[in-house]
């Protein structure tokens, strides 16, 4: 599926003057952290700078387009006539400070979108998806390079995308159209469960604790992997999800209603309670199934918790929570 290109025009461009495009050049913005704020910067004529597109870690398969590929963007000095170029939206210091592991674990959404963009440009211009050395990039080679590889040809003092940038992995994905070698073509999953006796007073809200297993424990829980029976927060920063919670309670709930809620847990430890799902109680034990879809916040600790509330005194006797994410 082709990338969606959000047109955010910049006045900062000019003709290629008949030059043929031979380079796909990758940059880091070192400031603007989303495609719209980057577009606002490029929209200012006094900035005298632009790029063909911008990619952030928030949008899925959507990029900002600021200069049409047939024109010359202004971002790499004398290399501009022969290059089609992308700014990957990062804070200042990314090129010098981000490790390979950080790029891959925290910026995968942006990297995969970059790979899809590379695949599209390579197909359009018939450019091989190969990493160029500095001498190749500056000497007439055709392929993909970082801004730093252009040397003085790309303007002095540029170090982006940095030594930690996983160029090999991005190009491997690009060779498959952006998804080659992707281990998670199927959504990741987390399944958690508990059998316990948790009392709820009428009108009281409590967060649930679970044992767990996961297709990707390190990425979902990081260094916060809980031991059995502890409060569980799934760290699913920026990911979309489908969540199903199944609860069993004693017949106290038959006198009223049991609600379930997910909370999007962000890095500042604030909770945003999503709408309660109301389920009428029945006689005997009461089972509740709550299924919903959404997207976690973009902070480093964006994730989910489960909360329950009852309109009558009761005991939660069992719970299961299953989440698919991508």
C-alpha cells in the first residue's frame, strides 16, 4: 500500500536545472518532532530550507510532503539537484546521542515508514537500494546515503543521521517494500490472567493485578516486568491495540452493575479514563467481557491498565486480559 502524503507546501524550492536524481538522502531534523511542526518551519520563506518529505514516529504510513520530487529541496547544499530527501523528525542531539538499540526499540514506526518511502523513491527513480560510502555518494554513485556521507558537498558540519543509525536494517526493510524481514507481520500479543479474591466496595474503583505471558515481553514491559500478581501496566507506546477483558465476580454484582475501564498511562503518571463499559448483572456468578480498540500515547511509557468498579459490594474471582497490538 502506497504511503499517504500529507501536502504541506513549502515555498523554499527551485528547479533541478536538468539534473538527474541519483541519491536518496536521509536526514534527522534535530528539532521538529512531528511532520506538521516541521511543515510549519519549512513554510516560512525566511527559513530558506526545506526537504521533500518528513517522517515522524507518530503517524503510521503517513508522511509530510513539502516539495514535490520533481523540484529541488533546499537541505543539502550542492547535493540538492541530484537528491530526493527526507527529514526524520527527532529532537536535538539525536544524531550524536541515539544508539542503534534506541533507534530500533523506540523509533521503529518512523524507521519502517522511512523504509517504505525509500522503496517508493527507489522504484520511481530506478535507484538501487544500497548504502553508499561517503566517496560513492560524493563521486557519482547511485543509492542511499545519510547527510553526513555528503561531506562538504552537503554543507559543512552535518553529522546526521549519526553513527547509531541502523541503515542496514532500514534498507533491508526497504528491499521488501518497507516490511521485509518484519518479525511482527502478525500483531504482537499479551495474555494475562489471574484467579484471586479481590473485594470491591460499591462505587470503588480498583486496578487489577495479573500474571502474564507475551510474544514480546522485553518490549511490552521493558525493565518493569512484574512478578505474578502485581499491578500490570503494558508499555505500548504509540501502538494501536485491541483489548479484551473478561471478568468473573460473585453474585453481589447481580444486585447492580460491574464496569470495566482501560487507562492510557503516560510518562507523567496521569490517567485518562476511557469510557466505562456497563454490563447488566445476572444471578449467580457474573461474567463480563469488554472489548475495545484504541491507540496508546506517544510518551516513552504510554500503555494500558485495567480498572474495575461495581455498583454493589462484590468480589472479583477471576480475570483474563488479552491484547493484540501493532
